[in-house]
């Protein structure tokens, strides 16, 4: 309960006597004037205590509940029940309108989505129908037109797949394999010689071992590079054969 001080002071003797009388009253009193105001913190009910006429205020949410005056102790029912019901009704209506708007927006989005899907399907069907018509027209035109004897025959599968489209890669592959395998062999021999010389405490053993290890590593790199190029050329040849088979069909 908020206590609002009155500009006029009540005599102390009257205040005490009246306060005692109010405290002795056990029946809540709700028949008195009040005023509902919209403040920054919300709606509040302003009224005067029916016992000591002190200015009091309380939030509208507590309207209809029993309360006690903090000054004289008088008990009463907080006014403003009708206004509280109106505010609650307005709040419920606002919530219903908000929920209805949300449902309408969701329905509009769903309808727009379905319309977009239907439009996309119609365009796809129209494109397929147009493609089919063009293919049928091309077949009909080819059937009606006489064969052109002067035109060169189409290339066969053997003609298309005879030469590799990457001749330089095939050359690099052969060169890498040609140099890689001998490098592996001579590097392994040099490593074995270096290990033997190291066992006999020969100073040249370390040099031979390092030289052989370098040849082995170089040979491994060249062989791997050649095998990768070989794999790439094999895959390209396979895909080219698939494309040629599709064209011949």
C-alpha cells in the first residue's frame, strides 16, 4: 500500500481516537470514491482511507482484495474491480488479435511457399514438354530429309579413342618411371655399400649411405609421380570411352 501524504494535517487526538475506532472495525468497507490513473509503472488506483481519509494508492492488479490502512489500520476492499476487468478484457483481446495476426502471417507464408512450388513445377513440366517436342521435331525432320552422301561418315569409336588427349603427360610418366626405378636400384646398392663401410669404420661409408638414401628418396618420388599420372590417364581414358559409348548409342 502506497501512502500519499495529505496537505492538511489531522489533529493528533482525533487521529488517535479515529484510529482506535477503525482498528476495532472488523467489516471491510468498499463504498468510497476512487480514481484509476495510468502511470509509468502501470495502472494504479488512488483513493482515500475510509477511516482517516489518508490519501492512498495501489496497483490495479490488487483491486477487489482486502487491505489495511498503514496509518489507522482500517480494513477495506480495494476499489477498481470494474476497471480491472476492463483492462483484463482489453489485454485478452489484444493477445487474441496478436495470435490471429500471427496465424494469418503463417498462413500467407505457407500459401506463398505452395504457390512458388507449384509455379516451379509448372515451369519444369513446360521445359520438359518443350524439350520433348523439339526432339520429336528433330527426329521427324531427320526421317523426312534424304541422306547426304557427300558428308563424311561420323568418327567411330576406334577413331576417337586412338590417340591420347594428353601426350605430354604420357611422355612425363614414361620419363619418370624410366629414371625412378634405376634410381631406386642404385640408391639401394649405395645404401648397402655405405652400411657395409660404416661397419668397417671406413670414413667413406657415411657419404655412400647418404648418397644412396638420397637416390632412394628421389626414386620413390619419381615412381609415385609416374604412377599418379598413369592413374589419371587411365581414369580419363575410361571416362572418354563412356562418353563415346553414349554418343554412339
